[in-house]
C-alpha cells in the first residue's frame, strides 16, 4: 500500500504539470499568432482546475494506475479558432507543435534536476534523495511519452495538425474530414489500453522512440551529475 501511495504522490503532480503546461503552450502560441480565444476564456492559466477533464485527467490515469497499465491522460483542449490565426495553415502547425515542444523542454529541465539530485544522493545517501531521483525520472518519462504520443498523426492529436499543414490543400481537406474516424481510433486505443493492458498497444505505438529519447535525457542527467 505504501508503494502505491508513493507512486500516486509522484505520478499525479508529474502528470498534472506535464498536461497543464502542454495545454498552456498551445494557448500562448495561438495568442502570439493572432487567436486570443484561449486568453478570453481564461485558459492561459497554470491553475490545473481550469484544464481538468474529469475523464482524461482523473478517471483514465487512475484506472491505468490501478490496472498496472501505462499511465497517461489528457486535459480539456485549449480552444483555438483556426480562422482567427494570422496564417491558419502555418498557425495550426505551430500551435500543434507547441504542446509537445513544451513537454520536451520540461523533460530537459527534469534531466538537469535529476543530474543534480543524483549527484547529491551519491554524496549524501538518503531516502528523500532517492525519492527525488525517482520523481525526476518519472517526470522526464511522462513528458517524453506525452510529447511523442501527441505527435502521432491521428486526429485529434497534435501530430494531425502538423501533417495536415504539410499536405497539399486538397489532401489536407480530405484528411480533415477523416477527423471523426480518428476520434474512434483514439477511443479504441484508450479502451484497449484500459481493458487489455497485456496487449501493450500504447507501448508498441510509441515505446521505441520513448526509450531512445529517455536514453538521451538520461545522458544529459549523467553529464550534469559529472559522471
């Protein structure tokens, strides 16, 4: 029980920070490119309550934790009106990329902090230092996972906006019409991850790139630690 509580105390703040900063990055980018919708609705806030989706932020991550599956979640999407952007085609690509970019940035901050905590834990071993190392490692992993998962070219993920902007106009219109099918695929992924965690659907989708990126961030942590 103690291990489960500790895991929850580490995972919940890490997940909330990663998701909230991800969504705020979308909103700030949209504002910079001409769409003030998120600002007008009070969504450019780091207050988690403004971004909480009861299912995606609480129910799904909690269920995954209890089932022993990969823990992931989502917040209420920051509203962006494509037509209000100065350059809608480029703007939606930039807005879509901003969230994952923020998570990669947070992972880098986590790697620096991990290196510092690891050096301290090596010099002055303590349970608190070990927990800090574990928390930072989890924080890095969650941010990498959230970034790469959102870059999948499946509507409504951020990667779909990037792909749509890169496609020729006619193909982009057809791709945009396929968004409802993307939502069905998304819920199928969630359902399979929830009810059949042994299939490893999410691990197979993003596992290899997550592992590669995690190794690079750990290299940064070791550099900071002086190893």
